[in-house]
C-alpha cells in the first residue's frame, strides 16, 4: 500500500484565526502536491497552553469549534485526510484534553487522540498538567489500507506506547510536537541543560533538539514504523519538522523557522533493514532473550570464572 503524507509546519500562535488560515492554506498546497493526508503539530489549531498563551480562562471555545468545522469542510472539499492538533473541552471543572483530531477525506471526525502522558508535577500544577487532562485511549485508524496511530510530544518518552501501537498492527505513526515559540531566555535555559562542554558533540543545541529526533529515530527502527514529526516553526523552534522511515533514516526535513510542507511517500511493500524482526514479538511478550536458553551449571554460576 502507498500513501503520500504531508508533514506541515507553520508558526503556531494564540490566534486561532491565523492558525486556521495557515492550516487551510497548507491543506490546499498539500493536496496540490498529491498528499493523501496532511499532518499538523501539537496545538496547531488552538495554540498550545503554557507556551502560546498562559491560560484557558478567557479562551474562545466557540470560535475554536467553528475553526474546526472549517477544517473539516475543507477536508471534505479536498478529499484529504487531516491530523490536526487542538484542545478538546470537557465538562467543568475538568481541564481540556491536548488532542489530535483525525478527520477523514469525507470531512468526518474519524477519531480523536488525547495526549496520554502530559508532562508536569504530581499535583498538576506545572507543565501540561496545569492546563490539560491526560487521555485514556489509543487511536488506530486506516488510511487507504495503511494502519495508522497517533501520539503527541512528551509521549515519545514512553517507548511502551510504540510497542502497544506495534502490537495493534500500526505501520505509520503521526507523532505531533510543539517544541517552538520559546523565548530567547527559555531557549538559553534549555540549551544550558546540555552543557557547553557537550554541545559540540550533539546534533542539537537543546534537550528537545537532541532527544526528540533521536527518540523518533529509535522508535522507528525499534518498531519498524514510519513516523511523521511536525513541529511549530514559531521562533525560537528547537528543531524543524521531519519524517522517518522504518529503519530509522530521516528522509526529509523542512527548513527551520519557515512555513512549509514535507511530502513523503509511505510504501508498506518497500523493504528496509530491520535488525529486530526475529525477536521483537517475543520481547514484547516478555521473553527477553534470543535463541534457545541452555541449561548448564557454568551458566548458572555467575560469581565464578
């Protein structure tokens, strides 16, 4: 099976109207380039609480709903699947979900993924947990015969999620990020975490710039899945949007801090190097060795030469 994925980036902000205009424009451009699905970053429609705006207290939920309907209508007109980051309101007093709406090419809301692992302290006073309620489900859906799944940003820190999706037959992951819009002071702070003595050894200048791409390379190659990784291009962004194939090779990158589209073809019949194919399933099911375990006294005695 083949599908064309448009990994889209633009400078996400607190302005829902501006975000929606970017999304609709990029959807049209993606379709013109032959995309079957357009993928946008975390909070791409709503903006990202705690970074793009401080609080949901005065948030315009009615306008966000209308903007979401506009995206759905555009998806129907273009016959284009869309995975778009947003916020999903819950009943008071619960905080909203940090979500990805999955809209099919009929403009129908096919599913919604809610970020499972929201960063923050145990009391919910910091990070994502200060603004969002965590989700409780996986989202698995098919696009033209390709089995797909969704995750959001901090979820990458939990490899168990990729294992679960792999067990569900997922071939393509839509992993939405928001590692942009940092102030100069905040960017310097997260750069200082790396340490000046180490920075020249790393592929990125910040922990997000180092660990997020590295995590996607590892998740792709360990689980043999394709991964689309969009980010906000708002300055200062820690890294540009990119795409990874199942052997962990990055096949394309969007220019940093620029609005753009990366078009990638997922071909599930293509063959790539997969060093873990022989033992992956047994590892998933708790068999932590390859080959046949022998019974030997010298094997059992671990404190003798």
